C-alpha cells in the first residue's frame, strides 16, 4: 500500500489559507493521520539557506518522533530559465540547487526530490530547450546518486508536460535515479486518455501528487455581436472524489503497471469551500478516506 503524504504547500499561506511554519505543519500532518509529508523546499518552509546541520538534525528527530516515515522534498526549479543571457551560468545555478536538495533530503532521512522541467521560452529554439533540460537532469541525477536520492520529474511545467514527452525525457536522461512524479490532473486537463497515459508512465513512476477539480465555464461579452465568446474554463479545486478526474482508474492502472510509490495530497489553489483551517483539514481528511476505499 502506498504511503499517503500531505504537501506542506497546502498550509503555506500562498492562496490565502492559514500559514503554518514547518513544525506546526508536521504536527498537523501527524494529527490528520498521514504517514509522511511532502515538504516545500523554499521559504516559508524548508529552504536550503535556512537549514544548517543542527537544524536538519532537529527536524529529522521531530519527523521520527511523529512517525512520519516517508519524506519527499518538493523542489522548485526552472531548468530553461534565462536562456537569453548565456554569460550567466544559469544551468550551474539550477543544478547546484537540485544537488543541495538531494543533500537536504538525505539529511532529513528521505530519498526523493520532486523536480520540475522548465517553462517554454517562445524566443528560443524548442529542441535546444529540451536538450538543456535533459542534460541538466542527467547531471543532477548523477550527483544526487551520491546521496542515495532519486529525482522524480513532475509533469507540471511546459516542457515535457505531455505524458509521451515526459516518458521521452526520462528515457533520454537514462539515469536509474531519474524517474517520474506523474500526476493525473495534467493529462486530464489536456483531454487525453488518462488510462493510456497512466499505463505508459507506470513503469517509470515513483511518486504522484493529487488534487481534484471541477470546470467552471468562462465567457467574454462581445457587445457588437450581443453575444458571448467562450473562454478557457477556470479550474476549481474541490474535495477528493468530487471532481472530473477519474482517480479510481488512474490509481488502478498505475498499480497494475508496477507503481508502489508515495501519493501526496496538495491544496495548491483556491478551494471551493474557502481557505479556513477547518476547510483545509476537512479536504485532507476526505483524501485519506477516499484513498482508504481504493
């Protein structure tokens, strides 16, 4: 059975919700009944600038005391950033950040770091951007192996967000500790066959992050035509199992393909029922109940 993690970004205050510090969040995850946590590796949570050796030891002891056995660090990289200025060693800067996250994960007792690819720059050659991301992940993976850490690539940023392209990317990186953090919500929004996507990525997937959504249609009034033009719909976060994403089939297909990794729940956008602590806790508990029924 996959360990259920709670992503600390859910209680970080970015979308108007209560902002818990790291220690308060750890208490919250344990109180809610999660088996582990996914920690945002940036301020206000676990920044590599703020956690020296003493702080890392203290945090690891706290995690162990709360019996939060599984840990995934959530990295925030953009490997295609600032390609316009070749004199700046951006690749080295980004890669160094990932290496330090691997060190931090090891020190906290974890072995998994979630990473992104990059946002597409329309002014740069697409194949060059893919090559940069591939080479950066390959180097970071090799160095992360020194700490016994796996980098798992989330289908989040523009580059390789499609499930076929994500498979191509990880295959091209060709490192045993570079794997997929494959989520259902991206292919569901893309309108592709979610089951085919899960089947394709299952052998490479070691972690997935979960959120459920409903679509809210949007329209723009064209006065000259006395009519409305349909716009891209707003995606509204709702409790687990109340959205349009077929998670039951998604999880079943992943498991059939060999997936036995961790599953994290996140509340990383405005929630349908508000942003107070009681609502956040209710959503988190509903996720646990939903997963217990799978």
